[in-house]
């Protein structure tokens, strides 16, 4: 992989990877670090990578593994289990203040908040599957877990989200 190939990856997938990092971490500052580390790993491995069949999936996989390592290091340093919270400031302000736009924004905030409260293992799978449209088989490969585990985490996450969003949907 040449530097030009790497630049093309950043141009083509940079926004998607950054968006995934923001949703994964729940914090723009941490997402910035994760994004940079993800591409740093890609730069360091570029000589060993001849041809990547699915570059976006590869970069998402790198981001997940870098995030796992970052949390592990932080937990060791702090001597406590890491905890992430969803930062409501990440949500963009609606330009259009019509009733419909406000309702749509409220729904988005509700869903994003509910996803952010999922346990880490479920949240990663949900973000990859629904936000990045990565198939179950590829998620299993990326996370190095069986496909059944991916499906199970998706089902449990859907169940949790259904309960969390039931009140909002009834309105």
C-alpha cells in the first residue's frame, strides 16, 4: 500500500470512520485520538498490507481494536473500570424548528442516548451493523467472535432498545 493509497482511504472513508469513532466513544476529544490512532496503525501496517479487499471494514476493525486497547490502558492507569457517557453536546442543532423537525430531532436523540447506554460489547455490534451496514459475518471476523455471538448481541441490544424506547414510541 502506497502513501497515495492511504491518502485515498482517508479521503474516501475518513468521515465514516470519524463518525463511528464519535459514536463509539461518546466524546469528540477521545474520538479525535481514536481516529488518529486508527490511521496511524494503518500507516504503520501499510507495507505489510498488499491489497485490502474491504478497506472500510478493515479501518472499522482497527478502530474497534484500538478503542479496546485505549480503554484497557486507561482502566489500568486509573485502577478502576472505565466508564463512558454519551455527550449530548455531540448532537447537532436543528436548523429548521418546525414541529416535525423537532420531533425528528427528539427521536434521534432518544435513539442515540439509548444506544449509548448499551453495554460496550452490544454497542459496538449495533453501531457496526446499523450505522456502518457491516454484515454479521464480517462483524464476527472483525471482532474475532462467532457469528452466533454477534447475532445474540444484536438481539439482546434490540430487546434493551425496545424497552428503552417503548415509552417514547407510545407518545
